[in-house]
């Protein structure tokens, strides 16, 4: 039995031995029959010692998957907003994963500690610097560098001046090119901030030649998601007749009433057709 064990062990390459001393013993004690037992003993104790060290260093690591939902970086960003995350948590999202020893957050903390938690100093690191950290490959390093570069460019970018709505004609000019020549009816929503500056224009629905369906719940869902303080409704009449229908008036009153409850003002409803427009606010029927 010992003979076959000896032959098996001697046939193994040096790289296969857990304990580097094993090969040294084989080299100097090839003729000893007890050699195989010595090797087995050495391999066993090396294995036990290695695993003890592994458990001491890494056994207490808890994977991010096992964290509470509110503590996971991605979930925390979605539920509490980006401002609630630490620098380490934001970098952990860029990393995507950690290493055998560290979670993505722990790895991010090590990277930040190396630059004394200074993002300006972190932005000076290159791919070679970042890949020195175990668990950071070229792809992760490039993601971090690209994100920091975007941050720098954001500071130097010019703020886009938002258009201000002062009168119904401003709304007409904004939507004229979109709606005037349409062969079918569309309903749009104009979202405004507290200073009546345009936040966004949103196409709520598209219909046929004579009408379109609008869900007030969808209107205010979009308004709330974009933190709008007030809204303006706008749709077209492909026929060219800009006089509001009974359905138009009923819908406008319904949305205005719902807006009062939510403290989102409905400032106007504009109907566009044949280079002209009708304003509910100008006609005092809002």
C-alpha cells in the first residue's frame, strides 16, 4: 500500500503539492519507504493550518446578498436616494463585486483609505494604481475612472437655461411644431417648477382622428415623479376646430380638481389646430 502511495506522490508535479516542503522531502528521501507517510502527515497538517487561517481571515465575511435590503447599495439608492449613500457605497456599485476576502463595500473602503477618503486624490489614480487592489481588474478600474471623469466634466458643464412660461402663447410656440400638422390627436403634458420653468414635456396618449383617452392618474403620477409644482395640458384637434368639446371641458375640470387635492396647479389647457390655439385660462373657463 505504501509502495503505491509513494509512486502516486512521486508522479505528482511540484505545483500540485499544498505544502512546498513536500517536494523537498521527496527529493532527499526518495529511497525511504516511510516517505509517503511523512508526506501525508505534512500535507494533512498544512491543509488544517491553511483552513484555520482562511476561516480566521474570511470566515466572518458576510456577503452583500445576505445584508438587509436597506443596507444593500443598489437597493438603498433606489429606496432612499443617491444622497443617502456613502462614497464607499457609491464606489461599490461601480465595482459590482468584491473579492474572496472583501465585499464590494469593504474593497471600496480600502481604495478610499489609500487616498485618505479624498475623491480628488482618487481621481488621480490610473488603471495600474487601482488594479493593485485584490479584486479590482481592468474593467472595474476603468469604470471608476470613467465615473470620476464624468463628475469632473459635470462641474465644468454649462447649466442649460430652462424656458419660462409666462403666457399661453409660450405654450403654443412650444407645442406648435409637435402638434400642428398631426393627422391624429395627441395629448401632452407640460411640467413646470415653482418659477414656471419647463421641467419636461411628456406625451400622455395618442388617439385617432376625433379623440384620445387620457387617464388623470397617469397625468399626476408623471407630475409627482418629476417633482412638478404645476402642469399645463395640451392637445391638438386635427380637424382644425380649436373650440373645446364637452369631453375636453369635463376632463380639464376633473384634472384641475385632482390637482387641487395634490397641491399641483393646473395652469391652463391649450388646444392647437390650423396655426391657431385655444386657451382655457385666457377664456376664463379653467
